[in-house]
C-alpha cells in the first residue's frame, strides 16, 4: 500500500519540503509519495478529515502532513491529540495519522534546532548556560522550548515589539527575561548561545544590526535564516573566531521525525542531502 504524506500551507509552491522528503523516499527505495497541497486555514479541518477517509478506502494510505504558514496555529484546535512540545510552543508543524485514525499534532522545530546544533557542538555545554534569542515569533517559541530543554537556565529574549517577548516570558516562570530591542547587545558578555530567529539578514530583508563586540569567549552563534547560508551575523561571528551554525540544518533535522512516523524509516541528514536541498533554493 502506497504511503502518502503532504505539506500544506498557503502559499506552498516555494516549499523545500517535497524536495527534501523526495530525496529520502528515493534514497530508501520506499513506496511512498510526498506532495505539496495549497490549503488555507478555512479548509484545513475538512481537508484532513477527507484525506483520511478517501485514502483509507483505496490502495493508498494517507499517513499525515507537514504544516507551514499560515496553518501551524490553526491546527491546534483540529488535531485529536497534541504532543507536549506542540502544546508548549503553541503550533503544530507535523501531523501524524495513527492506527486508530486519530490525528496527532506534533512540533518538531525545537528538535530540529537542537539536532542541528548537536551536529556542530556538544550541546551538554549549554547546561546551566545563558542564551540570547532575537525575535519572538513562531520560530522563536520553538527555539526557546529547545533551549530550556537543553538546560539553558537563563534566556534573554529581545524583540522589536517588547510586548511579544513579555508574553512569552510570562509562560516561563522567570527563566525567560524580556529585553528591549535597543538593549539586545547588553547581555553579550554572559551569553553562551546566540540565536537570530527574526527574518533580518534574509535575502531581500534589511540586515540585522548586531555588533558582537564583547560576546563571551566560546559562545556559539546561530541563525535560522538559510538564504543566504552565511548571513552577515554568522560571517561576523566566524571572523571573530566564534563557532557558527547556519539555518539549513534546522530545516533538515525538523523533517526527520515526520518522515520516520509516516514511512517507518529513520532518515539521515548528511552533506549530500544538504547539497541537494541547497540546489533547490
Ligand atoms: P516566524 O513565525 O517565522 O518567527 P514572525 O512571527 O513574523 O515569523 O516573526 C518575525 C520576527 O522577526 C518577529 O520577532 C519580528 O519582530 P516583531 O515582533 O516586532 O514584529 C522580527 N522582525 C521582523 N522584521 C524586523 C525588523 N525590521 N526589525 C526588528 N525585528 C524584526
């Protein structure tokens, strides 16, 4: 029985996910397909319920879907079961149809961030450490969750709209400290991990103005932006001798859990995959 998974969102034509999952399907020789579908929030519930029914009657088995903008929050009220990460992050990026026909909502963005970091550094070093996260959107919420799970004990959260940072901080009992955008460089000497989760620095967006003078020795600097692969922030950090981690790894690693749950194979993230996905940009 052919297994099918989707990525749903709107607009969806630029998604790299079909390229990524298609690579793994071919690599592991699976009888499976991964297809992009244009879906708006208004029809998400109906789409999920009908896919489940239709495919189960034929020779095809719908296994689940990835969700992207603007569906990640919509799905919170639609799935039958929410996993703890999706609940804490407040968004679903992966839906898995289980054997009893229930839709399980998961969020694998935090795992993606952690595993990408772990490709480059020993993440145990962040136990009891301090992080500075720039930006307070959806990606930020997943990364904050991952940072605290890795043992970060103090996390400065700087955002242009301070209120958004304050709202997230209120969910985390003192571990998350909101910082006005103008003060984003004030904590650098204590920071073990710096993460840009804003869209600044992406091709076509303004640059992120973040001088790294005074950043703690040995700090790791990461960006979720992957176009360009080396943002001005990462270049500055590299030239100053800091370890850097680009945003592509998070995209690749967040996809693993869905692939494994739908198709039963735990896929590898390696240089060949990175290269193949980069060629699709
Ligand atoms: P995502 O879900 O991808 O994280 P988002 O919710 O739109 O996207 O969040 C984008 C982040 O980039 C926000 O933190 C946003 O700051 P605001 O909350 O103040 O909007 C930040 N951002 C975008 N453009 C910015 C700019 N020119 N200067 C500073 N921050 C910016």
